[in-house]
C-alpha cells in the first residue's frame, strides 16, 4: 500500500501521504494534549472585521511583555454541506462552547477560545455559499482572509472537509490561499462514521491534492458521533504548541 497505516478505531484515522512517521503520536504529545485541553477555558471574545485588528495588536503588545508565546489554531470549513465544525470544536474542547445547528452558517464571527498558557482555538465563519445577506457573506470572507493574512500568532489551520462530499472547488481555493500566504494547514475529514471505505477517500484526496502544488499532508479522519480521531487531533495541536 502506498500510504503508512497507523492504529485505527472506526478505520484508519490518520494517513501521512508521504508515508513518514507521524511525530505527534509520541506519548509525550498525548500528555501535553491532556494538559492543554482540560485547563479552564477562557472565551476571549467574538470579533468582526472592525475590531479584530485592535484585538491582535493588543495581544501582540501583551506577548512582548510576557515570556509566554501566543499560538492560535484556526478551525475552518465550508458552508456548503454543514461540515460539522461547531460539533467537532465542542468535542475537541470537551464542552459546549460553539452553538451547533442542522443548517450551515451558524458561526458568523471569529470566536477565540483560550485554553491556558496562550494556546488559542479560533472558530471561524464557513467559506463558500450560505443563506443570508450577500454583503454579510462577503464581510465574513474578508474577515477570514484578513485574519489568516495578518495574525502573527496563527500556528496551524485545520481545514475541515465533509467525508460524504469530499473536496470541493471552494476547499481547493481555501487551500490555495493558505499556500500562497505560506500558512501551514492540516486537512481534517469529518463525519467519517457515514462512509464505509476510507481508503477510497484517501486515494481521491491524494489525486485532488496532486492537481495542485500542496506540500506533503497528514490527513485526519474524525467522527464526533463515534469519537473517532479526536485524541489524535488534540495530539496534533499539542505538537504544534511546542
């Protein structure tokens, strides 16, 4: 097989498309993840385009006065299929902080959740089509692009893909934006309990990625319903917190 297979729950939950060892599966990152994700959660705020710059500048000044280095991790996904971003976020954090809905587009601002020691999860509005005022939708798009481009703290973005639907054009555009800005990202498939053959999804994903110039990727496969892949995702964030 052309990919490295690791331990699995529902099926294989992590693939390294380059076949290299997956560093964040070392025991120390499991311990780090436990320490990070079970601290007291502090909601820093919900921000729109007119106040996000002031917030980032304030955080930059505070970091300059502190020995603690702030690190932000963006959770992002498309509007198109209700990718399950808020549900995954709640499962990762172990508490219900993001409002879920059966309809896409519930999140309409950048929401910052500090996990302690300046480790921050950022929930974002979805990209692509959504029901609502056209100007509002454009506003959310500009907000996300501004944040991705200008935050000095963004360490890693986790781009969510609905397993049932696979890669869409809007997903490719988002990955191209990340790459053009030299922003690292990880691809996370959601709702994997709804598909039967992850190997086929991996193959299709590889073909889609090879059409572009994306660097080697680790693919995560998750299911909130079965709690598949959540620990591995926490370990990944812990790894980038170093």
